C-alpha cells in the first residue's frame, strides 16, 4: 500500500497478464474510506484485501466500481462481503456488466461478431479463450446502488468518461482525478468496438479527453502505472496518438474492400498472441468506424463480412 497526497492510499494487486497489475484507491472521508475499484477476484482476493485493509484505520464505508472490466469489478462482491460496504456502479456500466458476465448467449454473439469482421473461424476460438479464462474471476455485486454522471459520492463528483468502456465513470475533487483507465501515463488505453456497444467509441474517447483538458486537473490517479502529473498534456498526447492511428488506418484502405481482421494485421503486426489480437481487432474497428463517421471511409458488406473502403 502506498500513501499519496491528501491522505489517499493506493493498493496494487496482481494481474496474470500485461500490464501485470491494477491499482485501487482508498479515499479518506469522515465516516470511513471510499474504495475505488477492486482488482481481479482471484482465489486469494479476500485474504489479500484483508491484509491490505488491516493497514488503515477506520472502515471501508463504500465501494465505487469505475467500469466492468475484470480487473476493476472482479472482486466487488468479495469486498462487499468482507467490509459490509455499499457498492456503487454506473447505470450503463452495470447493464453491460450483466450482459457480458452473466449472459450465456454472450460467447456465441461474440463469435458471430468476430466472424462478421473477417476473423477466420479456426482463429475465433483462440480469440475468445482469454475472456473465458477471466470469467471465473469475476465476482461483481449483483445489486449495486446505481449512480450516474453528476452524482456525488462522499464529496467526489462522478463524471462520465466513455471510450475505454461505454459506462466508465471517473471521480473528481479539488483538482484530483481518479482516472481509472481513462488517462494512463505510459500506454494508450484500449478503445475498441464490441457487440452492443456505442457506435463510435473512439469518438466518445476523444470527446472525453477534450473534457479532461477543459477540466484541467492537476493530478490523475490511473488504474495502471504511476500518477499522471500533467493530465492535460497527457490528454493532448493521446488525442495526437489517435490522430496518427486514424491516418495510418486510412492509409491502408483503398478501393478494394478490406475487413477489420485483415487490417489489424497491418496496424498491429502479425505476431500477436490471441489475447492481444482480440483487442487489436476491436481497436481496429473503432478506428475504422471513426473514419466512417468523419467521411473518410465507407462501410459495406461482402459475402456476410463487413468491409471498409477508402472514401477519397
């Protein structure tokens, strides 16, 4: 556990894959701590958290889940039982949480989605396996208190930051942003297009970054990596990163229809492991759809597969 400015505590728990860790934050309050995010629900989660919480005085009064990805929501129910704290989760995010983690039809839907976007059928199962592995470590709280943008939790304002996840919420107070996976210091958060998601996640993300610039926080505490001491500068860097990636994606398009899987091989290389390829396809799609929204590409269909062409 690390003590940060303002009495905030950072707890880092392990992940079995890159980036290898995820942060949760304890925010001090008069009636106890507000815990933001919970890590993955690994078999030793309760024991690990019991040891961490023994290092602080006072109870955990409430738990906030920023978004439904495994490393942020995975131990929510474990911690709710351990602490007796109320769990808060965004309305959009909780709906997607149940859609993905409590839906027997999700894997077939995701299979059809990948095939529709050009993934060879013999490759599809490889792409889905990492998600099946993580599912066993997802213990989300089945009856959270639903919150939305503009609500306050113990003095912290909740702000929508869609892009990395449609319903991601970040917390804001006194110049400090509890940033989840919205602004990371050394890597670019994954922004992918998935079934049942908003139609333009990259557009959403760029808008979220512009809002961050307008907000001008002095410090962002992210879900991975070190504190971001210049969030505005980092937001500008991420916007520029995606401008370059959009230009690259457009450059690979021509008059002949191409599908997202094929384009992901150009944009991300051909040597990715299945877990990385899964996200590469989704991120390629988010860039292609942004190009369509900007009038720089056209979407079509070729023998049941969605394809894209240049719109010059």
